[in-house]
C-alpha cells in the first residue's frame, strides 16, 4: 500500500494516539476535515469526548477509546476496537509524549522511566498492535511523531531526548523490516510547537520553563502528518529555522554544546521559586488539554533574544585559533 494517494483520505480509517491535546488534537481535526473515519485515543476520556464532538462537527465519523499508551494490552485492544467498528485501519498515528525538565540527578527515576515509556515504548506498543492488522489487509501507514530532539540534544530534558532518539532508530529499522509487505513507516520530526506540553511537563529545575523559540503552530505538524499519510516518506522535519541545528550538531559539536547550554539557561529556564512537580507524566489534567499552549503570542519578544547566546558562542569560536582549525576540519569532513 503506497499511502492513501489513490482515494485521498475520504473514508480512510485513522487511529490517533494522543488525540486529547496538542499535535494529536490538531491532527484529528485535519483528518476530520478530509472525511476520515477516526478512532481517537488518549488517557483522558473527558478530553476525548470533546475531540470526538469537534471532529463530528467537521462531518467525520469518530469514536473515543480511552487508552494508556504504556499499557501494551490496552493498545492492542485499541487496534481491535478500530477494526471491530470500521473493518480496517489505514493509518496509525502515534503522537503521545511526556516531557520532563531537570538534571539527571534531580529527576526522580520513576519520572525518567515513565517519560521514556510514554515517548518511546508507547510507539513500540502501537506498532505491535497495528502491524498484524496491516499485514492481513495488505498494507497501511504507520506515522510516528518524533522531534528534532530525535537528532539533536539540549541539557535538562534527557529522558525526552533519550526517548526521541530511540524512536527514530526504531522507526528506521522497523521500516526496513516491513516495507516489502506494503507497510510504510514514517517519522514526523517537529521543532518547537505551540502545544500545552510545556505546561504539562514535569519540572524539577525549580524555575519556570519556556519553549525554545521560534514556536510553530501545531496545525503545521497536523498538515505534515496528513501529507505523509497520503504520500509516505521516511522522514520529514517541521520547523525550518530550528532544523539548521541538526547539521550544526553533527558538524561542529563543540560550538553546538556551548551554544545550546547558554540558550537553555537564558531562554528555557526563567524565573525561580517553582515547586518540583511531576506534571501530567503519571496522570492527565483534562482541564488543560487543548490544541495550543498560547506560546506563539510571545514569539516577537523572545526570538531576538534567542540569537544572543548563539552569537556569543560563534564569536568565542572565531577568537580561538584551535577551535577555528577544528571547525574548518569538521566542516570539510562533511562535504
């Protein structure tokens, strides 16, 4: 199956995990507008009921199946429920993630493990659940939402980075295994997106957290997910400005590491006096579930500031003969 290009997504059966908020909720709306039949999953039944009503207002058929993505049996039941209701699954979209701020020493081990369980093993559970159905029907599209953090790093978010790095490797290996069976595995890698994930994040820094600018709309990611389902590709990055950090991370790691630490200290962590919290890592907060987190309203203030630490790092690099030589060697080696 080469995606849904033959018929568009009209009538396609699409399962979306993480549909209660953020990218998942925006993706549900995007597929609903194209006439897909939707099976929406997340932990919060209250939020899912709201999203089902929103999708039905777009004229789509939609059902809610409350599911904890870290529960392998529950995810298998989700796939079975989709087939029982609509007869097949054409597209499976995994958007569920958990986020945590804090150094390794300050982050409790149970929080670290749960972030990885949700962000990575939740996708593994989804793949295990849907692949038998894809094989029986002769194909399907599995879309996993990773992150630019699948390819780069920053301090203070190591559980999330670990999960997203693991996800990209898993998706590529799985895609190689199943491609000949008509099953396509795709990864969408968003940059910073305006969702409530930052309000939902566990926080052990004792400081207020903010997304790194620039902040893109979740609707951009939703459109990318629909496009990749229609015409499958192995990988696509959403967020043209932040994607430049991917080659920088590979070509000039010394510069990258110094600059990104400064950026995180200046922009991501601002203001103190915040109590440690596990956020929504273990339990959902339905009253905070929505498509956006309201972060884009402040982008004109913080984007110019974001350039300052990077400029300082570049200036220091240029002032060091040793680093200039290393920079030139690193860049030359990538050509």
